[in-house]
């Protein structure tokens, strides 16, 4: 693994690019995202039932994301946790963003 990192930073660079793109697009769409530059992106929904329903609807759209709510996170801090990777292509990110926006509008989140 260390040798791979010495040879190229391509995967790390792609992950960084994916993370920045996803965070920028989701914020522009009106989602409340915990700040940071890491590839684990918490989409704040605040309500446990909304987070559960949102995650279910995402799965129906072909997007696997986990809803987190009490007792995993504090009460009133429910969220969808998205984990990006270097394997994601732009079209994957756009599909996920599109699904979030669609469901966000249906749920009255954005």
C-alpha cells in the first residue's frame, strides 16, 4: 500500500475531486451538510423518521445510503451518511445528487 502511494496520488486526487464536487453540488441544491473536506458526507435532515424514509426512497432510486438517528447520533441530529470513493465516476455522483434533489423536494427538505 505504501508503495502504491509513493508511485501515484491518482486515487487520492480522484477521491478529493469527487468529494469537493458532491459537497458543492449538494450545498448548491439546498442541503444542509456538516462542513469538512472528508469523503464521509453527513446530509443533515434532523428528523429520524424523515432520515429513515429518505434512505428508503434513495434505495428505490438505486442509491445506497444509510440514515443515522438516535441513539447513533444525538436526538434532533438525524442525517443521511454518504461515503464517497475514488471509484465513483461523475455520472454516479450526478445520479446520486439527482436522487437526493428529487426526494428532497418530495419530502420538503429542499
